[in-house]
C-alpha cells in the first residue's frame, strides 16, 4: 500500500510522510515517519489525523473512502488552519526522465 503525504497543514507537526502500520475499522492505519505518535486512521465514522499519545485531534474528514488521500474535504478539529492536503506518495521513475534517457541513447 502506498505511503500518504500530508502537506500544508497549519499545525506543521502533522506534515510529512505516513506509512501503513496496520488496520483499524477495516481500513489502513498510518503513522507519521517523523513522529510515530501522529496517526491517520478511520474511526468508523470519519478519517482523523491525531496524536495518539495526547488524544489530540488535528483534522478530520467525514468521507467514507478506502484511503485518506481520496478525501476531498478536510476540516479543522483542534489543529490550526489551513487544513492539510493529503495525497498518495508517487513512486517510480517519472516519464520525462525515461524520455530523456532514451533521447541520450541510454
């Protein structure tokens, strides 16, 4: 499963890359690579970005989708505005690199 990237959040501690660490309520559970206490998880009714050590909820989305990158709207819970952008990490070699490599004869 792809990592999740959180960026642009007013509460900068939630920004970063999140990796899957398990499952919660039938959906993937993610932890921040820089601070493993900050998770993105599904609680049965909404996706939440929260610090599990302090039970502090930063942002949430009521959208019942398979992964948090599919949410189109996030709202502030206790975090600072603006809400984050949540996307799936893109991996692999970008097509333009392959094009230039072929042009050079590689």
